[in-house]
C-alpha cells in the first residue's frame, strides 16, 4: 500500500500537533454551549476520533453519511444522503466535521440541508482545505491544513475506499488512478 504514495504531506506527529490546536480552539469557543459534532462519514472517522479527544467541553456527537464522488477523483456535483442524523438539532450549536473541503459542493449542500432544522448555529471544521478547487461559496470556520491541488489519501481519506487506514496523509501516485 505504501508504495502507492508519492510523498507524505503530513506525518502522524504533524497531524496530532495541529489537531490538538484545533481542539483547544473549539474548547475555548464552545465552553457552556453543549455543541453537537456532526461527522461526515466515512472520511471523518479518524480525524473526529482524535479531534474530540482534545475537546474539553460537554458535547454530543452524531454522524451523517453522504456520497458525491463515485470511485473517481473529482466530484460528480450531486450529493446523496445515505444516512441522516439520529436526533433533532433544533436549538443546538452544530459543528460539522469533515476530512477535506474540496469543491465545497458537499458542505454547501449539507449546511443548507441542516440549517432548515433551526439549529442555534452551524460551523464547519475540516482537517484539510483545498481552496484551489472551490466551486461553491463556502468557507471552513476551522481548518487544519491547506493543501495544494493534488489527490491525497490516508488518515480517513480514500481513493475508491482504500488507503483510509494509512496513519499519515500522502499524495497518491497518479498512475494509481489513471490506470
Ligand atoms: P467536495 O464536495 O468537492 O468539497 O468534496 C468533499 C469530499 O470529496 C470529501 O469529503 C472527500 O470525501 C472527497 N475528496 C475531495 N478531495 C479529496 C482528496 O484529495 N482525497 C480524497 N478524497 C477527497
Ligand atoms: Mg471520499
């Protein structure tokens, strides 16, 4: 698996250090707000597990599953909800947890989709931000790292459902997805 990675962008240590900083920011901003963290499956699963262990406030968690990609490396532009929230979010401070903000189509859609349920607020925390490819008018409120326009995998991010279990984030060799 590791021979498919062209280069490592963020090591385990870099990820942990930055995530601890994000956790401290969220702890400061959400004290006494009892936020609900909404993870966007499946890409969020490792980031969310690490991030939430460095957030020291009373909070709850829920998950949604959406798909927009198929097995390619660019968005199809259409977002499908495969799993919705299990509880009401009316009056709650919602924090959406994403692996990567790319075209922004997924998060723009999700934010609109959840805002009609009357939450007190909605913010977005993303581990990676790829601003070069933005197509929807959306920004992350908290972002771990900005990334160049390359297809990255690992630490939850996949290519065709594989590579999520790499402990770091790396650039996938282009020959893998062009074959
Ligand atoms: P967006 O709707 O284009 O912003 O895409 C968001 C979703 O696309 C993310 O949640 C990822 O699942 C996927 N995605 C976008 N860029 C990458 C990448 O470089 N590697 C792996 N998945 C990606
Ligand atoms: Mg994906």
